[in-house]
């Protein structure tokens, strides 16, 4: 019988010639047999048969004429781990390795997924004060020393970096000496007879003679002034002791009397 032209699928311009009298192709599960005459089904080819080593399932790879070389090399691997193809075309297995500070359980993946974590580290108990910055993921992105310092002649600081313990702050010797003087210093200037006191500046009050006259104190404390206004006179009978930084301001008169 004359051969017939059959168009190719999705290629209407191409065709093949088919002999209608030719032997029909075998159909899986209907009339496709193996070399022993057994019917091949989808289940048997998928390896679902429960037969022994001579069953169809055990001979599935022998029915494939050309097994890819990579598949053969993978099948030949005898160790557990992750399969990798090397640059020379050979295959090998690899396992995850722990680096410093890292722990890995099940590194070959044989018992499940590998788990990677940070190893615990002992607390050395050492350290110094640092100012640090962190990003949104908690990673340190910068740091600088944060040493506690004092002020010369005012504040002393011991162990400002905290390297040897807690920092300690104390008053300088100059401050302590000044406070010691304050305990015995003049606390208040009060006016006496015919005397006025201007405490506008509490550290340097001004003592003045009131009315037509008055007596100058025989001791003017440190940093204070005795003021005699215009048209007034101040009298003194004893030597006047002027303290450090003290003074007598005369706009009027200073008269010694016996």
C-alpha cells in the first residue's frame, strides 16, 4: 500500500511518510513486554513492584541503554554528606565544618537538616568602658573609648576605663582645702551701731559708717570692704587689720581718736 504523509505536530509544513501496513508500536500497559515476555506497566517502571531482585522494579536501570555518567558517579559515592561536582568532572561528598565560635550538629545531613549556632564562650571578667553603635540587626558597627575623666584641681578619677574595677570619683586636694577654710570663714556680716552693711555681693559685703560718724572695725575680714560715704567720717582708735583682699573705701574721712 502507498505510504502516507503525516504532518508533524506544531509544524504543518513538515511531514513524515508512514506505511499503513507497518507493525503498530507497543503501548505501555497494553502490549509492551520486557525481554522475558512480561507486560510492562507504569507501576512496574516506577519501582512499586514488591518482587525480589529479579523483579521488574530491580531491573529498571538495565532497561535504559545509556545512564548519564554523572548519575553513575553519584551512585558510586560511598560516603555521606553533600554531593558536589568538582571542576575535573568528578564527584565528591562534603560536610559542613565548624569554624571558630561556631557549632554544627548533623554536619553531613544524614540524620536531618544541619543546625548551625554560635558556640558559648566563657566570661573572662575583663573589659573597659566603650561607647558603641549597633545596626538594626544588633551588629556592632562602631566603638570608641569612653574613659571617665575629671577636672584638674577639682575632680580626681581613679580607674577611669573600668579595666581594674569600678571608676572612683573624688574631690581634689585643692577643693578639700577650700572647704576646710569655709568651715572657719566668716559666715555673716551684721551691722553694729552707726554701721551699715551692703550684702549685694555676699562674698564681698561693704561695711559703711552711718549718720555723722562711726567707728571703723579694727579687723576687716578677707575680701571685704569698709566704705565711708561722702560728707561722713569714720573714727578709729586701734590699728586696723586688713585681711587678704579687704579694703577701706574713703569718699568721706577717716579720723583717729585717742
